[in-house]
């Protein structure tokens, strides 16, 4: 028996019980919802909203009424565009849009100045969305499995960025702008079409660089403190005078329930993979492992 489709303007029958617990969190993941029930947008105190894997095709402009929202999960749906109202959520810190059908982001996306973590992997992005360049507080940007071939020269404007995932795109040359991202801790370029690398010593804060499944013959030149994943990485690290850096865990799971955990992902090298909280019912699939 399939999952029953909820009425578009009504809250699910168990929503009141969820909200009664005082956690200001609503879990709608896994239900069949073409549209977000309009009643959700009236929950002005809501801080966490999970609507993953529902078949959602559109969002109402009224979503901007959720002024207290901190976490919004919309991944594994069928969204082809985002309403401007989503760009007017002043406290939103984490937004999960992976595995939708988005070809671009609205210009007003730059208004999300509190955003620290954006996952938009598995969409139809052919160009780097320029509104992101104005999100100077963004720390974690997951853009794997899109259709990117280049990065804008203005990328270093994103001075807060610490983790950047670009695996599974269409880069044929190492993007020059990345060499000026001196604060990056994690850079993932797995599964592209890169035939070589420049000297990566300018990336002084780099702790993890993954370049597996590219047509390269060997690892790039990096500082001895960088953990490498790719062709010739083990041999290169074995030659170092310093002890081999501790291998990082898999790419991080999607949701972080407090600022301390997120900081471990962004700046913590080997502590960057944090599983979902046990009390969450979200569709929390970890991204593919490094080097897989």
C-alpha cells in the first residue's frame, strides 16, 4: 500500500503531537506531498522543518512567515525552482536542497546572510550560482554531482568557506580561483576530468584534499599536514617526514543538531563526519564516502 497523500492545506494528524513536545520541530519527511501544507507556514515559532523525500514540487511564497526557522531540509524532492519567500528567512543557518531538479538559485538567495551550511548536491547546476558569492558567512558548501565546468574568479569573496565539495562535476582543469581560497580546510574534487594539479601549497589551511577518480597520474604538491585521497596518495604520504595524518571519516551526514557539532565538520579535519541525531526521522543519507 502506498503512502497516503496529505491534504495540501492541512497539517498531518500527528503534527500537533510533534509540536506539543515543545521542540518547535516538524518532521514531514517520507510523506507524499506535492505542495507544502499552507498550515505549516502559520507555525511562526517553528525552528526546524524536515520535508525530505516527499515528492514535493513547489513551495509557497508564504514560507517566509517562518521567521524563526534555523534548519530547513528539502532534499530528495522534485523542486525545479525556489520561491523568493524562501530567501527571506533571516535566521536560517542550514539549508538542504540536494537531489532536486534545480538549474539555478534566485537572485534574492543572497539575502540569506545567516546561512552557514548549504547542501545543493545532485541538482542541474551548470553555472556556479552568483548569489552565493555574497554569502560571506557560509562555511560548508556541498555542490557535488552537478554539471559545473568552471568557478567564478570572485569565489575568494566567500571568506567564511571552510568545506567545499565539488565531486562528480565536469571540471577539466583545476579552477584557478581555488588557489586563492587560503582558508579552506576540506576540498573534494573526486570524479571530475582533471588531468593534473598546480602546486597547492597556497592553500595553507587545507587539511583534506580528495581527487580520486580523475585521469591524473599522481598526487598534487601539498603541505605534509594534508590528508590525500586519490591515485598515489598513500605512497606520497608514506614518504613524509611527519607522521601520516589521521584518515578522515566518510563525508558528513546531513544534519547537525548544535553549533559545536557543525564546527567539528567545518574546521575539525578528522572529526568532520557526524551522524544524524538518533531522535530524527529525516531522510539522512550520508553522502558517498571519500575515495569511493
